[in-house]
C-alpha cells in the first residue's frame, strides 16, 4: 500500500493518501480497476498537497472510505517536493517542531541519551 501512496487504517473503512512512488498504477479489483495517478511522483517528491477520488476533492485530511474505491475508480494525487514547504499539507511548514521561531531537528530513538 505504501508504494501506492495509500495507508489503510486498521479496523476502519478508511485510507489516508500519501505520496505514491509511481506516476501511474493500476490495481485489478474483483469489481473493476483502480487507477492511481501522481504525475509529479519521483525522488524527493514526497508531500501530498491535494487529492481526488473519482473526481471528487478530498477533505483537508486527505482521507476516503474503502467503499469509494471497492468497485474500482481513479485516485489523483498532487505532490510537492520536500524542499518546497508550501500548501496546506506541508509537513515541513505545518508540523515541524519549532523553538524560538527556528526549526528543531527531527530526532529518532537513537538520538536520545547522547
């Protein structure tokens, strides 16, 4: 799912849209074909800015239900590069920890205790 830019939420009929690795993908489903299009996909382009499912714009959280694609359909994803912190879904601009007006480096578990 991750390579397709889809993140199913366990226990719910819900998916989050992320950044597909491919510009186009097709999945044969029992009742139709699901087509995923992300023309800007590629190295360094990893921020979903907007998405549509079957022509309908997704809400700001970029989620949709499984029933929206169970019979096939089309998902279109607009992406931006990591170095372009623009758009309402920019993790860099919206969610990066800040301290005193400057960005705080992201840390992982191996950084603690040093």
